[in-house]
């Protein structure tokens, strides 16, 4: 998880921001932001403790996203508009310039489902799969961080 090293310092402030931002009366917005914060914490603590990917994948949640979708929640409430390229710090995320919060949340949800399914299809482990799990996990992390940065950029 060397890819995580460079982004751990700004994560502390971002997590504090998400905690404050979750203080809202909009229940779906609150749940989605808390879930984003908690998933980012999984990565932070997983890195600090060198936790196996299997355990981290088990801890990743998407229930709030699914609940919000079922209730026709407008993800524009997280952050309206499109993602400006000037807040994108990681080169790998440049392709998301112009995306909406809804599209980014959908991509995050899709990746969590994919990781959980790969694990289920391989005797509940990702240890000896042919997929590049470290790359998939890092892509998921940087997407979630980008969403948090986008929300913070209001």
C-alpha cells in the first residue's frame, strides 16, 4: 500500500471536514457523507496497521449510497455542479474533470461491489486472484478522496 503514503497527511483534515459536513438535517446526505468518511478511515487505518485487503474490503460500506438511490436522493446535494480540474491533485483522477457528484458516487459504488464480488467468487479472499487488487484499491481510495475534495471545494 505504498500508494497511500503520499496522501495520508491531508487525509486528517479531510476527515475532520467530513465530520463537520455530516452535521445536517438531510438524512441521506448525512448518511452518505458519514459512509464516505468511514470508508476513508478504513483505508487510513488499514494502511497504518498494514491490514490485509480482505479485511479492508469487508469493512467497506455502500448501504447509505444504496438507500439514497432507493429514495431518489439527489446527489447534487453533496455538491452541485461539475468537478473542476483545478482541485484534482492526482494525475490518475484527471479523467474525472467535468463529472458530477452523482457520477462519481456511482463509480465508487461500482468499484466497492466489484471488489466484494471478486472476494466472494474466490473463496472469500483476494489473495491469489488474477485481478490487480492493490491497483483497484488505490483507484477506489483516490476516487473517494476526490469526492471528498470536491465536496470540500464548495
